[in-house]
């Protein structure tokens, strides 16, 4: 089959993709700089269908953000607040457990738990929170805490990252989300998140998570002050760690929402940019099984199209997303299971409900059965 490519720079990349060869750093930069989105999407779709066929995954999950109080002051964040801010909140343990129970009729299979770097909440408090969730919802997978939160809890408790992970694992953590990575470039981090751990530290925490036998996701925040080389460097560093540990399950490109942040002057990402990041991610991350089009950030419509540009996952029902809506996201804070099924089918893909680790599930009104 002859492939029409408007940008001749992409022909060598296509040859590698068709041969199943790994793309180089320079290939990644070429893909980002090429205006030929359709050819890039075509190549990404080849890889996507090689890995996942015609399937698009989703799950029924609930986001829980126990607090928005944060000691950091990241310019790219509209979620975190200082403890003295009258608009800040911190849930009690009972409030966390009560929030988790809402929407139980949808038979939620995952709680996605992240929050601010609270100056007073201790590792013991979070372990108690996890144990309470496991007692009340023993079948629900707990995907909890970013690498940034892990490093912060270790620092506050004056213990090692490894011990922190082991204590959280013993309390009930089943896997970790991939947030907080932003962009690993130190130049960029000094501008957008200089209060966080640096890129090398994020990688090291992820390495310890994987060594402890836990899987995690990974992310990249794009569309702020980074350039093409910064993005490719980020992807290559994730790919290198995956070569070493095999611990990443899914990569999620996250579109920056500038509203209500210190970077409000930055333009919002376009659909072109969102699809380009999905496609390049799928092409560069040859060893990470899944690429997620996070509908909350890129809108359900763009997430639909992204299924033909490299994505094989739409995330889940979410239920009350706070972090990106505080930054001005105008998407719904949740989608019901039937809406996700319709989105996927309308794009010509076959929906498969999954658990957090991509085992297919079947359900009745109140229970989920994992098909391992």
C-alpha cells in the first residue's frame, strides 16, 4: 500500500515504523516539527493496531483528591492552595471514605487518589486512609500518589523512598498514577514547577516503585513553555526507564490548561497539538503498552479522534475531577459508562472495559469480575 506523505522528512521514519525499528531522538524531533499530522497519525495508528488491534479500553473509576493544600507554588498549577487560604480544603478520613462510596451503583473498579503536598498530613494518616478504603471496598484497586507525593512523604517522615513505598504498599496501594512528571527539562522545571522534585528524582522514585513490585503510569505535561527537544528528551528518558524496569503500564500526554495559573498568558493547546502528542508518544514509546487519550483534558471529541492517532485508552468515568477543572477545563467532570461505550463505538473501535492493569472485566449492576 502506497502511503501519501506530504513531508519528505517523514519517509525514513515511516520505513522504521513499518520495519518495527526503534525511533531515535532526532526522529522524535522530526515528527514534532513536521506539519504533516495525517502521516504522523497514520504511522501511530499502525503501531497502535499492531499492539491493541481494534480495541479501545476504558474503566469505571472515581477520582479522590483528599486535599488541595500544598506547600509548593507551581506556576502551572491552579489546584494547590496554601493552608491559610479560606478556599482550601482537607477532607477528614470519614469524608474520604464517604466520597469513595458515592456512585457505588456503577461498580467502580478503581480509586485514583492524588492531592496536594500537605504540611501536616503524615504518612501514618495516609496509611490509615488506605486501610479504611480497603476495609470498606476490598475489591477496588487503589491507584494512589504521584512520585512527587511519595518523595514528599519520605522527606517529611525522614525515611527512605523505598520504606515509604513499602509502608504504602502494605497499607493497600496497588499501583501508582503517573502525575507530577511535567517535563523533565531542568530549564522548563525552573519556570513551571521549581518547588517540586527534579526530573532525575522523579525517575528515581519511579524506579523504586517498580523495584517494589508495583506498576505505575507515566505522564508528560505539554503546551506551556517547553520545546520539541524537551518533549522528546522526556519521552526518551521514560523509554529508557521502561527498558530497565518494565513497570510503566500506560503513558498519558496531558494538555496544559493555563486558566487560573501564573501562566495564564500561555495559549491553550489546539486539537492539532493534542493529536500530535498522542501520535508521537505512541511512536516513540515502543515499550509502553498503552497510550491514553485523557478525555477530561482534551475533550471527548478529540479523544475520539485520538483513537486513530495512536491512543488505545480513554481513561474512565472519573467522577468529580478537580485538578484540571480548577484550571478552567470546560469538559464534564464525569462520564457514565454508557457514554464511554458510545464514544468508543462511534469512532469505529471495540470497547473493552478493563481493570487498572488492563485485565478485561465483566459486570452486573453492582459487581465487577476480572477476567485474568
